[in-house]
């Protein structure tokens, strides 16, 4: 989910919802649990869901947290694409799988919950292994509360806005590559990586939007998705005079992954 403001970019001047309720039912559970006190600003809204900047409860020693609220039935999204679903079916009972494939109301409800769980668990893994991504704080039925990447003036900019000085673009590229490698060592491929879901903050990149991440052990398209991620990354950095071969990088990573050498 792209974390950029849809209206006023100065979060400090944005109106705040009443502290007793967020105005977004899926986020009230985080108020009840003493994690947030209010919504501070809506950051973005897309086909998969909406991201908010929330005021953190004082007990957390943070000013802001980000909350991602998923749309219940995001038809036409990766949720219904077998490329991303492959490997997840092993965790589900046949009756549930049939409901998902038939897109019954129950199947849609299960699928929505599946992707919320997938992103939360992937973010947990990334935090555990030192991969630079928002740290998950809590999850609700259709929402995830996580670290906010940015400050009171607004969220961190996307990689797409990079205006790198000579040499710094290559450093950022290598930092992203290191996180891709570390993610693969956890058997995961982002599967939708682009300059629009990488943020730049405090001198380094942060990876966001991971519900569609696939398990390389069980998804037959994992290598192709890894190559696509790297191709997009290399295409972008070519504009900043960093020229690398996505196929060579993907092949090297995949061979070392298969040999348990990451």
C-alpha cells in the first residue's frame, strides 16, 4: 500500500477524529486495546485497501502508527490470481478451498482474512530477520497496525521520488538487494516489488506491501516472480546510472537459495 497523503501533506495540520472512535469500525479494536487514540490522516486508498496515519497511545512511546484496512472483496486483485495463491492451498481444508474458488460469500470472507494474515505473518518474519519493513504491532479482522515510516510532516517518500547524488543510488540499490536476499533466505519472494512500494527514510529503503509474498518452497512461479521484482528494480536504477542484469542477479540468488547458501 503506497504511503502518501491523498490531501494535506502536513500531518500536523490535519484534523483528528474524536478519540473515543476512529470513524473506521475496523480500527476501533485498536482503540479498545489501548494501541491508538485516533486517526490523524488518511494516507492512501487503493484497490486493496486504505492506509491511515493514527495517533499512537502514549503508553507505546510513539507519536504515530500506520493502520492498513483491507477491502473485504477486492475483486480482480491478486487475491484471485492463482499465481499468488499457489502454495497457500496446503493450509486450507478442501471445503474452504472450494468456497474460495467458487467465490461464495463465505469464500470471499475467508480469502480476505487469508491475505490479512499473510501480510501480518510476513511482516513478523521480516522484523525477526532484520529486513527493513514496517514492524507489525497488532492485527484485527480486516486491518493491520504497524510502525509508521515518516514523521509529523508526512510519510516517507517512495523510491520513485529518488533524487540521488552520484554513488548514493548504488548504495540504496545494494541495500534493497540485501533485503531481497534476506527475504529469500526466509523462503519468501515479495512478488510485487516496484519503486512504488519501497519507501526512503533515514538514509535507507524500507519495503512495504507484502500480502502477496509467495513461499518459494511451494510456489512454482517463485523464480519468475523474483526475476520480475529484480527486473523492475534494475529498470528503475538504470535511470540513476546503476546498470545491473536482473537475470544474472535472480539466477545467482536462486542457485544459492537452492543450495541453502544465502
